[in-house]
C-alpha cells in the first residue's frame, strides 16, 4: 500500500478540465420540443375539445411525427381538414390529387425513392415549371432536397398526406409492373 498518497478528495471545482466538468453540464432534451404544437395542444386541452389523457397520448406521438399527423393517426382529425389549414397558413393552393390527376411526364422527373422519402408528388409539368404536391410545406429540408432533385423550377401545392402516399404507392406498383414486363420481354 502507498501510505504517502494524499487522502484528500478532489471536488468538481478543483477539476474543471476533466470528465467531472462534462458530467456537471446540464442535460440536453432527448427530443426537440415544437413550441407551436405544444401551444395547440394546450389550447385543445384548455377548451376541453379532447380529454387530457388523449392529449397526452397525441403529444407523445407527435415526438416522432407532426402534431397534426398524430391527430389524424388517432382519428381525432381529418387529413383533408389538416391539408386545408396548411394551405391557408402557407398561402399555397390545395389540390385534390385524384381529380387533378398525375401526369406521367411529371412523375418521372424525380426518382421514386426520393418522392417516397420526401412525401412529395409531382403532378404536372408546365414548361419548365414542375408542380409538386407536398403534405408538409414547413419541412424545409425536404423542400431543399426536392429542389436539388429536379432540374425544373418547383411550384408547390398542398394535398392530404394519405392522397400523396396512395399515389406514390400506385406509381411504385406501376414501376414494378413495367420492370417485370420488360424483364419478360428480354427473356423472350
């Protein structure tokens, strides 16, 4: 044993440059809090539109998606109403993908895997302007990636999330069928 060693304990203040100083730093939140979503949740709760337990559950679900989408997923809101509210808030046109239709030429301007990831749907090509329906116009990263993926000028519109997802699935099925058909033709 080493009896000459000091038995005095060091405090965090004496050891500011070590790991103890890092441990003394305040903890960072595990997820980013959306203040607007929290405000909406507080208003809904205060008005009694939904019981407190349902609001708590929606708040929990909103950590992995938007608050509006969490309301839709729980059957507490309609996706068309959410799309109308987003269109009004962002001053963008609201389109009905089913009645407007999706031009094959427009749909082929951006790779399908990009559309699936960004939840965006090119529906019309008008000269050099590509009209694209999105479900979340506040997702700046997705909009930037959309602009980088296209060589056309992008004009945004809003459509309900479920409609965009349905059309993207239809495009994916059509691409798979085309791939299978051309593979059969090559074999023959």
